[in-house]
C-alpha cells in the first residue's frame, strides 16, 4: 500500500473510534489486560462485540495505536505494510503506545510482525473471527507468548445492563428469544442476523477455504443452528445434503465451529476414539440468530432453553459432554481431568417426564461420584433427595444469575 493512503486510513479510523459513546461495559473487560511481551488475543463470532471490547480496553491505555484490518480501504494491505503502519503510528502519536489490531486474520503471515513486537516487549491486543486460524498461527511463532480469550454475544447479565431490566422470568423470556448480538438488540431488524449468517458462511468459510457451493454451505448452516440439542453423525449429514464425501462434511462442520457459529459436543466416553465415532450434539452461538434464520427453531421452547444452558456452560468450561447409559443426561462438564457437574434441562417438569429426567441425572451423579446436580427449567423450583444425593430444580435465569456451573 502507498504510505499516503495508509496514513489517511489510520487517521480516519482513529477519529471514528467513538470513545465517548456510552456503551455497556463488557464483563470480559476485567479479564483482558494488555501485558508487555505478550499478545492478548480476543476471538469470537462476527458482530459479537470484539471491536467494542477492544475500544473499552484501549480507553484505559495512556497511548495506543489502532488499526481495523477488515476496513475495505485496506483490501490490498499485506505483511510489509505493518512496518509502514508502525512508522505512521509513531509519527502521529509518539513512541510507547499499545498496539490494537482488529480482525488481524485477514492479513497472511501477520504473526511474524506481531512476534517482532512481542520480542521488543511491546503490549499487543488482537481480535479475530476464526479460532482455528488464530490458534494455528499463534502456535507457530507465538507459542508461550500469547494469552487467548473468547468473547460471546451478550450474556443474560449484560442483556439486563443494556436494557436496564431486572432479573425475572419476563426479562429472561426476552433474552431467550432475542439473544445477545448488540447491533440486533439496538435495532431489532431481523435482516441484521440474516446478513450475519450470510457473512459467516461466505466470508469466513466459502471464500477463506475456497468452497464453491455456498448454497449447500448455507443450507447446512441453517440446519445445524436450527437443530440444537439433537444428535447428528457426519454420515447422516452427508446423505441428507448429498455431499460427495464424509470428509467434506467433517470439514464444513469444523469450519462453522472455527467461525463460532456452532459448537458440537461428544457423547461421554473414557475412550477418545469412541468420542470421535459416536454421534455428536450441536448448539448455536445465539438463539436470536437461530430464530432469525429458521422457521422451526422458535417453536421448540425446550431446545431454546437448552441452548442457553449450553452457552452459559461454554463460557466457563471447554470440556462439555452429553451422557447416555441406561438413561440420558444433557450435560456433563469437566475440569482438571474430572467430571465436576451434571445438568439436565427440561422446559417444564410434569408427571409424564419427571421420572425420565430424574433417572438420567441420578445415573450420572452415581457414575461420576457427584453429590448433587441440577434440573434447569423455565420457571420451576424444587429439590429431590435420594440415596444421599440431591437434585436441585431451578429456573435457568436464577441459575445463570448465580454464576451457572455446578455451584448451588
């Protein structure tokens, strides 16, 4: 790029930061701090608020350098242009600033420049929309020199702050339907979330990985975000969508996961090989996104509730499973090599489903030596004790308000 053009873009982006705007302070702000000699990496789906979090972080820095690399004016930006940017930054704002690069994965071999900054003991903060791409590049040149943080759309607590609502069944019902994408919450236009899905499918998957059949990709994406909590196998998806090979399906699902559109969890097994072979379950990054792109999803209140529970768990735990023995349990979460929680989700407990829900959870508690577990509902509260173990029945919103996870 010509240095003159780059100078114009840097100045324009700096002027457009809008640091005086009143915005919801993300909970993650307290968890993400720039540190000398490290690259702090914030990853997450498009439009979930990474850029906003970046701006909240840089407001606390005395001096900063900012560049959004997804700006269309920087389409021809390449690795060598980072050095030009650095000269411009120091010319405009002086020495000693903290570096902030938004959507860094758009520039091939970006990690080489970031490594050079880290070696000079600079503070660097990056955002990116692709988990695998970032981790692969970070793993080559920045092993032991980066700190990773995942950002999700608004949590229920952040949703409450945004609208100045109080914790209640009513406010949770709104959150359960609208989801947590900030721009959608501000404008309530369904096409925002429809365009978001299109961007993920086209820009983060089809273009990046050279996949020509974008229509097939979109159909598969809509199917997955519409069928949360349901089991699937790669072979069944191959047949359903007439894909040439199972490996292609595995790749497509992996690309969607890397873009944070979906998450998959395996059936629990002590054998890693069995985990890979057994059917998986799928969950969506956001209920609002699923509802806006699917006719059927909003009709299944139980699965909407289950998706919220999964997202809360995923914020806290990387290892989550479903359990199937004689009975079934929706979620097991693992930490430090040990299953430390079991959770069942049921929109409404009644005479016809109580025994099934309780049996699945008690079986899990016994198998993993846990004293208590949760059945999370829309709006029921109770407690069941049996054989020295207890099941706490609690509304999802109260469980989230209490921090989620396995705490009481």
